[in-house]
C-alpha cells in the first residue's frame, strides 16, 4: 500500500496523497495484489509500483501546474480522470 500511495509530486510539495475512502482503497489494493501483482511477481520476479494512486488534491495541483506551462506535470482534470488514475 505504501508503494501505491507514494507520489513524488505530493512528497515534494507537502500534499497529502491519501484516499477519501481508506477501507475501499485497502480492499481494492488487496484484490489487485492477490489477483494480479502477486501472480505476476511469482512468475517474473520483483515488481515495483511506480504510480498507482493520485488523490484529487494532488491531481488538481498537477493539472494546474500543467496549465501554467510548468514542465513535468502531466495530469488531466479531475473530471476527465475519474476511474482512470484518481
């Protein structure tokens, strides 16, 4: 879960990257691990999660930075990204 919730942008800018519904996030993360990631890891070896969750707050920040023309921030609006990354 720590890998799922880690965000370089959130860490750099001091923005909490936590789910609105932690119980749902834990259940979804457990299902993803048990049904996909653990079998893949058993077959291919260590898997590193680079990006798995972005809170609406972090996503909004990234989208605003992108609109301001700052390089390295590539986030869609929250409305366009629901059920995608956030």
